[in-house]
């Protein structure tokens, strides 16, 4: 593989953009690469970089590209929308159609508000929960990532973990004090906390954590937090920015049959363009301005091009839901069952966590990885070796064990077989470490 062009662009980038990237995980720092690959174009399951190397892509823009890159239907819709103008500062009919479509997929949502990112969606949902309950504190789980607003940057996952810390600098002690955190899955500790503290406005959680690598959810835990929130007049927020439209059309809430009060969405809802959303029962949503006094706004919220991309993506998912989700799961089962064989062959033990079209490979002797502490203990050096061999051989995987591999509808059997061949090589290299 040649990397000269990416390396050269990165040198220029570092002079004008902090760390040369606009989102930290893109820097590939955790895998000790001295530069990231700069993407040039993508189609289906493939991505090409500025050196014209071709890669099979398991990042999929961190989630939005469930149909693969540059999907024909989505692009046709986008082209049509662009012809009519880029942004109006006035409402459009397509926003209503997207809202209706989302509500059809999520029975827990009666009204929905569009944002420009997942971060804005979770930030607004937390504000709404505080207004509704008249309580101050929030509970989140260690290693879950809910975007980069102040109150949610405590014990967060994703890029922070990759860079070796969990709390961002620059947040007031007052804010930090109001964000309570507990290990994921520990219902006993959640109950204990609620016994001591009746000032908790909401529990915000990724129903299937995907930002400390994938953590396989225990359905009992979801049911437990649901019951507790109801009993204690606290709002349950499912952050389905990753899991929404991915684990099932109706997200983790459909898969596990547990109904949150508020849902946050992002990524797939914009089909690769900037969109987020939060929604729930009328009783809550009608507190949002201009109906109520909980403020939420955005110059580009509901941007017509993004909304059209999301509408086409979700329509395609809806029309194919009976086969598409099953096929995605089968693809992950095919890849992961073969990784297990490769792991045995080279005597490199792994624990693979998976859910639907998401999976993470943890290099560890342990049979189960259930909490952030478990994840932290898994082998980072081996993961870095895995990433580097894969990249050098034409497969781009997440650069950190704290992220998920994303499989799309565009990944073919041929892609998966090529990937497995290269994985075999990567595991052989790891066995020599
Ligand atoms: N919530 C979750 C579960 C996420 O994974 C992310 C982003 N990875 C966000 C919120 C924030 O979304 P965005 O990056 O669009 O602000």
C-alpha cells in the first residue's frame, strides 16, 4: 500500500486543524499510525483514499451507511433535493414526511424534532427530561458515549477512551456533579442509587453499548431500568443514535420490547448527511418551543438535502425489513464464526461481542466482556497489530477496540471472504507477538 499522499495531506492538515482531523478517532493515533488515510470516494462496501488504495470498509462512517456508500436510491433523492436549493430557513413538506416515517417505525415516538447531529439530540433530550421532572441530576453508564455536550462528557466512551481518558477538560464542577455514572448492567447499583437520591431527572443509555466496543445487552437490565424510571418519576432516554434503524427498523426498543420515554436518533436517519432527532410522547414533546418553554432550535435542523437522504434510506430499510436485518445478522455470524476458527488455528484467543450488524473483536483469554473495566483490560497492542495488518492489506476496520465494526447491506460474500483471508494473515502476525 502507498500512503504518500495521505501522509503529505496530514502534514498540511496538522497546521490548520487540531491533530489534523475534525473528529479525534479519525487520527488513527491509538494504533500508532503516524498519519490517517484520507478518504477520496466510496461506493457500496468500498472506500478509496487519496493514494487510490481500495479498502473494504467496516467503519461505514461510524454507522450511517447501512445501505453502503453512495447508494443509488439515496443519491438520486439527494440530487433531486439539491436542485431545489440547499436550505430555506422555512419548514418543508419532506420534514413532515420523514417525521411520519420515523413515527411509523417507533411506536414510542408520538412527536419528533430534528437536529443536525446526535450530540444535539441527546443534549436536548436531557434538557427536556429535566424540565419535565423538575429534577437536576442525570444518570449515565460508564463507557457509553452520547455526544460531546458538557453533561454527557463524564465517563464517556468512544474517542475519549481511545485517547486514554474519560472526562473532557473544560467542564464546570457543577456540571460534573450533576452527572452520575455507574457501570453498565449493574441493576443492583442503579436501584441503590435511586434509593438514596430522588433528584435524578433521567437515565440516558445506549440500550446496546457500542462506544466501548459492543457490549451485549441483558434484556432484563433494560426492563429493570424501565420499571425503576416509571416508579421513581425519572425519564428513560434510549440513545439509539447507533442502534436505531440498525439492530431492527425500530431499534433496540423493538428488538428487546422495552419502551423508553424519549429516544434519540442520528446517523442512519440522515443517510450519511447531518441529521439527528429526539422524540417521544406528546406529553413531553409538547414542552418544546414554540409550544412550550424548553428551547431547542437550529439553523440547519431539518436541512432539506439531509432529510431527503434520511427519507430514502429509511424507506429502503422499511421496504426490505423482512430480509435486510436477517441478512445483516447472517453476515456478522458468518464473519465472526470464521474469526473464531482463525483464532483457534493461530492460538490467539479472542472474545467477540456482537449484536445485529455490529461486532467487536477483543483480544483476551476471558470468555465474557461485559463492562468497561473488562474492555480496558483486553489487549490493546494486539488490537493495534490487527488494525495495521488489515489496513495494509486493504481492509479498513475501527482503529480502536472501543469501537464497533459496522457491516452494511452492500458487503458481499466475496468482501467477507477477502476480509477473512486477511484476518488469517493478521492473526498469524499476532501469534508471533
Ligand atoms: N450517541 C451515540 C450512541 C453515538 O454513538 C454518537 C456518535 N458516535 C452520538 C450520540 C453523537 O452523535 P454525533 O456524532 O452525530 O454528534
